[in-house]
């Protein structure tokens, strides 16, 4: 089965910066993520290959960081929110909380817009998401341009503490 990604954003094609047509073996996770971000796939009979057609340099996929509000101080046993509004489509794939403060906080929820990104209610230790952690990638919903991405935190320490954080994710430019 051949699939041609002809998704569009505005009047431009979504895809990588290819010169001419390129073939990518079916199941390529980056192409699958682009499909999940809204690229439409047209299937026709043939080999199991994704064919991506894009004008060179028009749209490129990138894994980029997103800073979440810094300088936020949360009172002992209090709650706070880390947030930002990306100016491009952004599909979060990793939350990063600095290890020097991660032991003082719990993550109570992660939102893309109003959609929770955790499977159940309850809190998770923020250490799960420190820069030293591994296998903590996730596949969040795609945030539309200027849609809020927020992380709700609770200070589990006995004193007020500052917190900051960031996310890594897929974006198209």
C-alpha cells in the first residue's frame, strides 16, 4: 500500500524538506506523528511505503523545546501551574523538571488546552520527569497555535520553593 501525505496547513504541504519525492519505509515514527498531527493520507495499491511530497524548505519537522513559565514560587503544600502557549503546532513528547527541585514537587496533571494528558487522576512524583530520568517519553495531543500547554504541580516540601520546567516535542515549521 502506498500512502501519499498531502496534509496541509494553510496553502502549504506538510512534510520534510525533500528535494523531489522521497520514499520512507512504512512505520517511520516521524511520518506517523505528522499523520497524527493532521496530515491526511491517501492510500492506493502498491508497496508499503510512505511517499512524502513537499516543497523544499516550505515545511520542516523539528523536535524543539518549549519553555514553561519560570520563576514560579509555590508555597509549602500549595499548588502552581507551569504554562506556555506555543506559536506553532506542538505535539509534546517529554516533560522535563530540573532534578534540583523535582524531589520537592508532584505533578498533578498535564493539559493540552483543556484535555488532560494523564490516564487517571492522582499525582506523580516530579522526579519521574527529571532530566536524569529515562523512558519517560509520552505522546501528548497536538496543541494548536496559541493553545495553552500547562502542568499543574503541588509543592510537597515544608517550605516555599521555585519551580521551572520545559517540554520537548514535535513541531512543523
